[in-house]
């Protein structure tokens, strides 16, 4: 029995290690595929719109900050090494062009987003501490009600009422937990993958082109609107995935 337990623990550790390494690599590849999918040019600005930001957001919302940072760092390193992984099949030159600030900004942006979004475990604990019910609490309450209902000599009517109340409470709380999760993810994506990235992007673009900062910001309005939409979609998608996993 001890050998079986030890083997199971070792196997679990190996799986966790493999996933910890595989996820950043997978997202680095997804970043390249997002760039290869094509770019939409925006009049008045030399920086095209791509799906890279969306992938960066999903990476930040589904991994911890170390893994998310590793994924972006690997992607940037591949481009710096000469691989055509950036928009338009570009590589090293893109890190010295008008879009360099946005590419470099992905790294601090993804780390900030992943750090701000926290973990589901911490979020549930926070809801619990604030007096909010959680799916875990509902599950335990419902289990107790079912056990009482099935117990010999139980008061069927009272236990049935208790069970129905527990199930109703669980169903009522799920939209609240979902909404709080979505808002947390959306705020984190807006701060890290939008605000932080644009600070780097605007600064580098202004320095390289010599264009006035207000003009750069004005020309980037379509990007900003697009990235707000991407933040919403990415946050909603990951929130749904988290809810389905519970």
C-alpha cells in the first residue's frame, strides 16, 4: 500500500511538472499563430491590429504570473532570435520598430494581469470571509440535507424543505460568484494587458517616430476600443470555463 501511494504521488508531481512546462510553451505557440493569422492595418498608424493581445489576456487569466510571464518571454525570445513570429512574419526588426513598445509591454502586462486576477481559491476564500456563500459551502450544506433526508426516522417534510432551500441557495449564488469572477478578470485584463501595454507602446512609438504623444493616442483609439472588447470577451470566456469546471 505505501508503495502504491508513493507511486501515485510521484505520478501526480510529474503531471503537474509537465503541465507547468507545457502550458507556457503552448501559449507561446498560440501567440505566434495569432500573429500568423494576419493583421488589420489601421489608417494613420504604423501598428496593425492582431489577435496577440487576446491570447496574452487568456494566458494571464488561465495561468499564474510566472507561467504567463514565461510564455510571453519565450515568444519574445523566439522573435529576438530571428524566428518570424511577429506580425507580418517579422522577427528581430520588430523589436526596434514602432510596435516594439507594445511587444515588450506584453511581458509586464501579462504579469500584472495574472497577479491582479489572483486565484479561484483565494477568490472563494474572500467571498467566504465577506459572508458570501460559495459553491463549496452549498455542496456541504446540500450533502448534509440529503443525508438527513435519507436517515431512518427523519422528518421527511422538514428535510425535504431543508434540501430544497439548500439547492435554491446554491443556484441563486452561482450568478453572483460568476459576476464577481468576471469583474475581477476584466479589471485585471484592463489594467495589465491594456493600460500597462499601452504605456510602453505609446512611450516607445513617440520616441522612435518623434510624433506628438496626443497624436499617437488619438490614432490609437481604434486599438484601445478593440482591446477593451478583447478584454471583455477573454474575461467572459475564462469565467465561463471556470464556472463549468466547478
